[in-house]
C-alpha cells in the first residue's frame, strides 16, 4: 500500500469517527429533552380562573378569568383578559377589546398593588387578539400571541422592567418577532422554562403543549424558533363535548408545570389545573 493510500485511509477513518461523534452528540441532545410526568389535578372556579395562571415567588398561584377584569377596565372597553405572568414581583396581564378594537393593552401591577396600563396600537395586518403575556427570564421582553393559525409570536419591551419601554400613555411598540419553523394554532398561553425555551398551550384540535426552542435569548431583534410537541393535554370529564385548553405556567424554582383545561358544558363552571413534574 502506498503512503498516499495510507493517508487517505486515515482521513477516511477520521471522517467516519467525526460523523459517528456528531451522531452520538445529536442523540445525546435529543435525549436531553425534558420529560413531563403528571403529578395531580386541582380545580378552580372558571369565572375567576379559566383564562390563565401564574406562579409567584413564594409558590402561590395567581389566576385570571373573565370575572377577574376590574370594573374600570371593563368600562373602558377591555372585555377579555388572557394568561398572565409574574416577573420581579410585578404581575403582567394581557387585555383585548371588542371586534372593533384598534389596540390591545398590557397592564403591569406592582408588588404594592398599583396598576399601570400600556396600550399598543395595532400594526397593519395585526389581529386584535391578546391571548397571553409571558416575560423573559431577564425581565426585558414580553411575549404575546394573536389567534388562529400563524408562524410568529409577538415581542414587546416589558413595561416598567425594560428601560427602552415607553411610559404610560405612549404607544408600546413591537420588537423583533419570534419566527416559528412551523405554524401553530390557537396559542392560549406560553411561559419560559429558561432563556431559550417556551412551553405553550395550544387549543388546536389535538389540545397539546408545544415546546418552542429559540435560537438565542431574546434581545429585541428577530429570533427564529423550532416547534415540537411536548405532550397532549388530558381531556377528562363526565361531560361530553368540546374541551378548551387555556393558560399555562412553569414554576422555575419548584420545576412544576401547570396547564388548564376547561371541560364541556355544563361542567365548564370548573376548570381543571393539571400539574407536571420535570424529569
């Protein structure tokens, strides 16, 4: 065998080893995806808890339902509240108006209970829906969503927490959107599990939790993301009919995931809150 052929053989062996190493690394990365084990179900009054929930630092839960809308906001035309979030002691709520609305609104409530509202005038082609508010782990960016089937999520500078966010009375602008690698349908809520992962509840026909992996932490510029299915949300009730998946929350301290499911009528007066432990 000539020296040239020997070198070629060594290069081939090295290439094969590199490829096998990449495959092994890929398998390791794939197997590192978290698993979710159901740990129990509780129930909450749908009037005050069916639209969403968020965990506070002390582990207690904040719920939102149509009955949670303050009278002053309802009179002002904000007739729907979405899935909330809690960040750095502040509560962030997503509000929308009626079919003729030309803006959407986010409310920030301080630890002392003072509420401040921030409106966003709809951009061309933007839907009026405001399904949820989810704040990034660094507190700087607020993610929200519209409705129907789409391939993006909205991003705003977080009111109060992000120095670039305008004050009350000024239009809250969109920052770079999250572009998804496949369409998602009827996202009811999302919550960050870390700087580059969101878990979102989808009220599509399959009623599932989606894992959205960002290519980098949010920074105000456009970001791409990969969408996979984490698991199907259980649909359990003595009542027969159509269920509706709603809010979702991940308690990063206790590594507990919770997702809401509203049963069909007449059982819809009570919402199931299904808890999961992270594996």
